[in-house]
C-alpha cells in the first residue's frame, strides 16, 4: 500500500492483532542482517528427469504442451520430509522422487505405480479421503500413443503402503473438459467447510469448457457442481486456481489466474455458491494472468494477491500489463500497486511464490518466466524480489545466486533438507528442473519456525489444516500465513506455515481453524518444526461427544480466561457467546 496510508494500516493491523490475543509493538524494523545465497543442486540431489511433452500436445492449435512443465511437493510416505512428483508430459513416464533425508532423492515412480507415459499437464497433492496420506490429482490427455482426449485425468489414491492406486473414474473426476482435452491447473480446498477437500480444475481452451468445481461427497466420490455453485465465467482461459479466505470470514474465495484478461475473483457466499466480483473487487486487470501466489506482504494481517502476466520491453506500444500486485484493502476490495512496489516487470511470467527467503519476517517474491518463440523471453532471468519492508521490493536474483535464464514454467518452494529455510524448485520447458538450495546461515538474526497442522482428530477441519490461518507474534510484528493447496503455475508448494522471525527466540502462535475454533500457544521456541493438532476443541470434556456436559463446562468458565485454556474455543481471551456458537455448531 502507499506510503500515505502505511501508518493507518499499521494501526489497523495492531488493532486486529490485539483483538486476536497477540501483542504488537510498533517499532522500526531492524537493519537487515544478511541476504541469503542459493546454490543449484539438482544434479547432486538426484532430481534429473527432463520435461518431455508429447508431440500431439504441441501441434496445430493445441499448444498445451508448450505451456507445461511442473510438479508438486508432498510428504507422500509420511516420514517427515518432502517428496517431489513431476509431470513429465508423455514421452517419458512421470517421476516420483522420494526424499532420502540426506539431501538426495530416488525416483520410486515404478514401485509406487505412477511410472506412466501419459499426456499430463499438472498435478496437485491433497488428502481427499482424509485417511492421513496425501493423494495426487493429475490432469491428462491419456496414454502416449493416441491423440489427447477428454476423460483421462488421473486420481492417485495413496494406499499408505508406498503405492498409489488410480481411481479417477470411480471418484468421478476423470472428466473435467467436455470437448477437447484440457487441464492446465488444479487446486484442492474446502469451499463448503464440511471438513473434506473439494477440487477445482482450470482449463485454457475455450472449446473444452474445462473450468470445473467438484464437490467432495465424503465417500470417495465427487459431484460436478460448477453451475449450481455459480462458477459461471464464459470465456475464462484458466491457468492457476487457488482457494483462499480473502476477507477473514473463514469461507475461502476461489481465485483463478487466467489468460487474455479473464482472471477471476469468486466470492464465497457461505451457502455453497460463489459470486463473480472481479470488477467490483478491483482485481482481474492483468492482461495475461498465468501464475499466482498469495501472502501478507505488508504484515497488516490480511492476504494480498500476486498474479504473473506478460511485460514486453521490446514492444512499447503494447507491452502488456506485467505482473499485478493486488493489495488487500478489506471487504473484498483491492488496489493494484505492482509498479510502485517494483514487482511489475517480470518478462513472460509463469510460476511464482511468496516466501521469506532471508528470515527477516517479511514475505519475498520469486517469479520465473520465458517463452521459446520470442527471442526477448528466451533468456529472461528469474526474478527474486526482496521485501524492503515499506511496501516495495528490491530485485536481487543475481546477487543471491538464484540465476536462471532458461524457458521456465512452474516454480515452488519447500524445505527439502529440513534445515529450516525454503528452497526453490523450478520446472523448465523441455529440460531438467533446477533445485536452488537456500544457504541462509543460521544465526541470531535469522531464526525461523515451521508449523505443521494435524487435523486427524477433527472431522470439521480439512486434512493438513487446509484453509487454516496461522499467526505468529514476534513482539515486533504479527506475521500471517495461510495454509492452502493451490497452484503457483502447474506447481504446488509445501503445505506448511513457514515463518522467518528475525531475532525472536520465543513467539506466540495462534491457529485459526476453518471450523471457527482457535489454538493459542504462548512462548514457543523458534528454530524448530512445530506440529499443532486441532482435535475437536468443542469436546472440552474429552468424552468423544459434544453435548450437555461440554455446555456445563463452558458456562462454569464464563468470562475472561487465559486464551491458552482449552475451554476458550476461539482463543480470544474470554468464554462468551462466540464460544457457545461454536459449541452448538459442533453439537453431536
């Protein structure tokens, strides 16, 4: 946001954070201790499969293969580190790199049942059946050897025994497009807050009509509810979808980065339907929305939206809008400020992510780009924009060592070596990926905290805490992260809340669960991984039921109370009517 409103917004953020039970001290940001450096390690890590799209995905009017190259991150074997699934594109089988815990990966796709030569475009991980094991949805035009056709998408259910089984037809998600094959993006999210993951599939070809919303029925099957849910956007050329709560009411909006001026902002109406308020919200002004990420870039407590697009230096008469940064003004209103922020010119933008690379407590932006037919974009460098903490950013890619000039597509962040900082994986068109290891030196000014959410004890919250908001108070700032399973551009980042906390040794943590309850933890040590379980917080007496005895416990504790106390369901420092509302909502 602009300098003229920074003070007002800081005061508003302080008010919001105080209401949430967190203490904010308004002081000047300390001098930056250091800037991280990156080292390219794909070769020594073992990630070496090259993107190889089927020729029929690149012929004639079908250019989907030219716009592809991506993969997703997830702990598929539940051993505590992140694995990598890569969509190869058809000429060679997909790859599943299992993390060995020593900085290397081994391709186990054959053993796991996903070594398939098929015309795939994108993949997204999520535990759709709530059994505690991450599953995979992969868009596909069918096995190599035939023409790409609709109805060949793949849903890999994780068996929990180091294998997947393909169940798309049984689940009802093999078809997304109705005509030609399509499926440039996908996202998991609990849009109806019933505790399971729904699926949105995006498509770019107008004739394919592929932008589809599938509601999870909770029994292993899905229902196409696109029209009933109000997802009506004729001509939307969808690339990258994401479910994220943009107004703080817990109900996630659907954000879609889409080409040719068709990006969309769908407001969740909290009744199973959405309304397209793109124009009214001030979003969707990007010419060629391709990739996207979300984050609280100004630390004011709400989520901003960043969309990659095209900017051509060599075509001054029609350069394109470039990347767009939509600052959240509250109430579903946004102000576009990418030029003032210094993050507008990103070439032919594709994948992007919001990540605190130097652990100073402010989210930075990494974005990659490239388009092979145009010379201007064939060697355009990946951008690394360091947050200057004043609503502007400084481009530092070359100085920090994240030097990449190939024709790229997907980009994601994850902590592959479990050292606390985020590494960057970039997927390259018709080439091998590049893995940039973050070599930030641990020290007193570069502390961190990574929070994993466990919802295995809760039927009202989606797996892995998808949809939860996590806030950390360092004593100087309140930092906000959102857990989602959205798409950066044919790529998906690690589903944990990662915080750089500068020099803070102890922090307060607040998790706002999608079901309306909250967990508050005081004086948590940093420089570690922390798992927080949701449980059924309305079951305050722990008997497995929410009923009269829980009501009696709440009434006995009525009034001001320590937010750490389990009887304060929303951890706001009081047992009051809001806690009763949550109790009755979970009554059973």
